[in-house]
C-alpha cells in the first residue's frame, strides 16, 4: 500500500476548515492540521471536531510570525503561550512546523524544550498563490507526489499573505484529486502514523 501524509497549515479558519473536514470525512481520510494557536483558541469547536474525527493536531506557531523577525524573547513567548492555549483545549501536541519553514537560532532550543518533532514537507502545491485554479493545484499534487510524501496545503492562509479565497481553491482541488489518488492505491495517514511506521 502506497502512503501519503496530508497536512494543512495556518488554520483553523471559520470559513474553510469545517468544509475541509466535511470533505475529509466523506472520503474517509485522516489528515494532520498544523494550527496557529491563536486561531485554534478562537475556534475551539473546530479543534474538538478534528480530535473527534481522528485527525492529528500539530503546532504552527502562536500568530504566524516569520522566524527571521523574532527575538529570543518573542520565540519563548510564542512557544509557551501556544502550548498553554493548546493544553487548555486538552490538545497536547507533538509536532511543530515553523511558518514558511523558516527557523532562527532559537527554534531548535524551544522545539527540544517542549519535546516536539519538527516536520517540514516534501510536496508543496503553491495553493496560496493568486490565479491558481483547482485544476492547477490538483495537477501539481498529482505530478509531485511519491510514496511516503508529506504534502503541505493550507486551510487558513488568507490572513498570512495567501490569495483571497485560496483555501476554497484547495478544497475544490482536493475534491478532484483525492478520489483519483485513492483509486491509484494511495492510503492517507497522519504524521503520527507515518513516524510510527517509519
């Protein structure tokens, strides 16, 4: 069985994440959500739904600041406040993905302090870009995947520089590509499942 790890960054988002969860439920797919802690705290019902439906919840910073612009003091606050917010939702996290994949000299220190695994990605479909149609995004996913690939998509990128409505294009792209990939023999697993079987 070929495996793919479907991950989503920047949410949850009240406009899009529920619709994405509906689609994943319909397709019987479990994904990993790298949530921005402040967004998560503002949408506790979406976090509870993710947990209830068997998705993996991971950590994508407090408020999506670029690491190159962050001091030691801010990074300490970013990690400690995020852990506090997520713990308050009964959501202990094990995995971290830095915004834009950017790290500074303090990142590793806090990743280690909180016993997190840093997870990047193998496949990016640039689903945040202006002018991307669902067909373009679906085509990029199809062309770039391989057995064991970690795919990075977005369910809340509008407020962090993504095109207006971009997560909608991502959802529509997934409606096109997920059934196709399942027919091709791909099984979708969470980051946690992937690392257990690595």
